[in-house]
């Protein structure tokens, strides 16, 4: 396929783009549990207006665009305050959770080299930790030890302790972890990391913009943020339940001294001094400005209300699953993540993937995951308006597929082509 020689009228180009979306997930209808998080019409408007202001700006050099430097500093500071960062805590904006995680891994590796002389630093994670930690270990050529979780799906601290040694530079916990939505025992993991002088990173990409507001709502939230001694860094995605457009995340460090280990500088180039605060060079100003605008528009009160809608909807889903013979929810069921699986204790267990296929035929999109085979839902404000429809469809689909098993058992969550 080659690019045509002659250009085309704008309306024709946009019409073709619009047509390409015909088979995309319809997140606007609230029937997609994940990928895109809908904060409502006013959030759309403020994000879109901010995006147009910063469509072309480049945060590669904030001396040229000092407004982007200010935007970054303010979003980071607001997030640090929500996560109880101490005075002097610091961070940067990134393109998403994967890059934030990569920055945390890189900082741990470099700190281990600089302060402990560990040049083959190792990572210890639970098997529930995000795949981005394994991607980071691959990219940075670091050994990674993966430990099975406990029966309640949380990190097994005792088993992780057996893998920690004098080469360990990073111990990871999640708040919450993605597959079942449970919060790992962060205080115990931080204490474990401290025994060898390693970093403790909390992956709050899914929870950074939910847990603070869930706590304000009176929900039971285990200790997980910078109030826990020994937490060195936290990743939190503004483009998830922070309701900003893709892609913007925050990587926070307890201090500027710790943050410096993720930055890279080079002063032997004919182009002059070069510095990168994270893994990108050129950085689009658009998602940074949109995140700033959304956070300013919502404020704490707006986020509390959006969190309430998401958490109440997730509770409705869990209640409906619990009332359906043959199904169970994996995990402790307190946050916005819902994993639906077959109930082996039932006399008539339902196949989760067959159920997912039936729901998909009615327009509902759930990710498949496993083991064990389950349907994953990240519930957000955008699902609240149609959650009663989902509950009704769940009952009908369960009756429809009872006794059936899906032939396709794939759990692909990727883009490789």
C-alpha cells in the first residue's frame, strides 16, 4: 500500500476515519469495562478544549514551552498531595502506566548501582504484578523473580522474602493489582525491601485516582501510599480513573534525590546538553494539558462523586454475580475492579468465556484473563447509567449458556501486529 500522490479534501479524510471506527468498542455507550474511562460531558469538553490549545506543543524542551513545565509540576504536585507525598516528593508526567513503571524500575536499578554497587540488580514481584514489570526487566536486562500469590490473590510476602537477596534492587506491590483488584500488603512489602536496602514501588496505576477518594467516602482502604514508611515510588495513571484522555500518567518519588535516578543526561553531543526526565524525547503537550484541565475542572469533590458512581456500580455487578448460580467474583470485592469466574463449588458451574461471548453479542465488552479463566471489568463512572441493563443481561446470558463451553480459550491482551 502506497500513499496516494494527490491530497484529499478534509471532509473526505475525516469521513473515512469515522467509518473505520464502526467496529470499535463503544465506550461512549457505557458498555465497555476498561480501555477508556468516561467522566461525562463536561469532562469531555474541558479536555477537548485544552487539547486544541496544546495540539502541537512539545514538552521536549520546557524552556521553549514553560507553560508545559508549569503544567507538569502542578499535576505532579496535586497527585503527590492526594497520595500523601512528604515535603520534597517529586516526579514527572509520562505517557502511561507502562512508562511510569519503566521509570520506577530504572530508578531502582540506578540507585542499586550508585549506592550499593549492585550491577545486576534483581526485581521481586508477585505473579499478579503488571506485565510492564516483566517488559522492563527484559528491556533493562534485569533478572526478575515471580512469586505465586496467596489464596486471596494478594502478594505472598513470606514467599517473596525467600527470593529477596543482596542483589535485589526492587520489590513491587500493587494498589490494587489488575487481575482481581485486591490491594497487596504494602507495609509488609516495604519492610521487606528495607531489609536489603532495595526500592519499594507501589503500582497504583489502577488505583491512584480511586483509592484516595474511596477513603474519603468511608470505604475500607488498606495502607498503601506514602504514609507507609519505606515506599520509594508510586505510579498513578491520570488517564484511567483520573478521567483524562490517553496518554498521561504520573511517576512519583519520595524525594528529588530518589527521582534523579530515573533521569538521563548527555553532554557529549554536538547538539549541546541533552536531558530526558523519562523514556521519551519529544513529549506531546496535548495529554499533559488535558490532564491539567480535567483535574482542575473536577477538583476533589468531582473526583469523589465519580469514584462513588464507579464503586457503587462495581458493587451492583458483584451482587449480581453472587446471585447467579455457577459464578463467583475473585478477590475481596471492595474496589472498582471485578473479575468474574466459574464457581467450582456450584453443582452447575458456568463457563466464564461462554458467558463473555454471550454478553459480547449484546454489546458488552469484557477482557478475558487467566488463570483462572475469568472476565475482567474495570468499572468507571461511564458504566453507571447502564449498569441495570448489564445486570439484566447477565441473568439472561447465564441462562443462555448454562451447560456450554466456549471453544476459544484465548486471553490475548496485546498489540503485536
